[in-house]
C-alpha cells in the first residue's frame, strides 16, 4: 500500500498510545495481535486502528494480525524514536526536577545533558547524575553543545526569554510547561503541556455525569 503523505494531528496524537501498548505487549512476549485484540486493550475501535495504521503502510496481514515487534519498530520510526535527542531542562523547581527524575524519557532516547536554574541554592545539585547549572551559562552551553530539545519549566514571565535563547542557539523543539503561548521561528516546533486543562476536562465530565447528562461522546482519548 502506498504511504499517505498527510497525517492528521488526531492520528499523530494516538500514536504514542499505540507505542505504549505495543511496548507492554513486547514485555509480555506477545508476538502478534489482531486489530480486534488490540482494540480491546487500547480502547480504540478495530476499524479505527486499521485506518490509523494504514496511513503509514501495510503493517497487518489478513488472518495473522500485526507483528508486534515490527509494528512497535515502525511506530517508533514514525515517532522519531530512531535517534537520541539531546535535551536540557530550564527551571529546576518542582516540575523540572520531577521531569528530570522520570527515567522513562531516558529509556526512549531523551538524553538529559543539563538542567539550568538561576537559584544559586540549586546550582550544583545532581538529579539522576545530571547537574543543575547556573542559567547565566545557558547560552554558552548551547553554543558548545548540540541540543535538540528544550524543556521550559520556569515561571511564565521568563519563558519567552528562555525560549529565544534556546531557539537562537539551534534548539528545534520546545516542550513548554509555562502557561504562555511562545513566539518561535517557523522551523521550531513547540508542544505545550497543560495539566490544568486535562484536570478541568475531568471535572467537566464528572459534573456532566452528576447532572445525569452523561454525554454520548467518546472518551477524549478516542477522539
Ligand atoms: P517552581 O517555582 O518550583 O520552579 C521554578 C524554577 O524556575 C525555580 O527553581 C526558579 O529558580 C527557576 N527560575 C525562575 N526564573 C528562571 C530563569 N529566568 N532562568 C532559570 N531558572 C529560573 O515552579 P514549578 O511548580 O516547577 O513550575 C514551573 C513552571 O511550570 C511554571 O511556569 C508553572 O506555571 C508551570 N507548571 C505547569 C504545569 C503544566 O501542567 N503545564 C504544571 C505545574 C507547573
């Protein structure tokens, strides 16, 4: 089957979930799986799964299902996980430290090179062998090291300035946790993360339930 060129954002957003479930299956030594079985585990319909995966090529075989290892590998390629990403975190407060401590990122190729903070009390602290460096040294560090990805965990009033330093020095991906829309050059990709949006989606759905208005909508993870 010919690969389609345009992949919708809705499909892209489902891929990490496929990747996670397939990783679990590999851990359990499952070699192959049908779209129906995958559907029961993952919560998307079997036809949704077939449609999604057909976007990228012919991964399944009639009567056999999907080869789990191959599908995991192919989705990893689509997700850009065939290379490592040199990463820095700016802001070593509660959030920055939590992210630095999350070992899963390292296991899928995100190499944390340094954490920057302007608080002298934090400078020198080691989080999982990675040192907190004075943020005055950020630009010099970026010039000396090829960094792909910057994770912004500073208060919002400093986020744009930090972002500019990152993108002026070759960083092409920003994972932004500060509650602000960042202005970036066209070739830079920003992914904003907002836990409160997710929390408020939850409370909205809970209240709908309380009022007996259970929406006939799909679980948001299926949209
Ligand atoms: P925090 O106060 O614990 O940590 C912020 C750190 O940034 C501090 O260590 C501080 O010294 C450092 N900092 C401040 N200005 C800096 C600068 N110019 N350069 C380098 N370091 C600087 O705050 P927390 O809870 O870790 O939150 C950090 C950011 O993440 C805030 O913008 C907050 O609103 C946001 N946040 C976002 C969430 C989300 O779901 N997107 C969830 C929690 C926090």
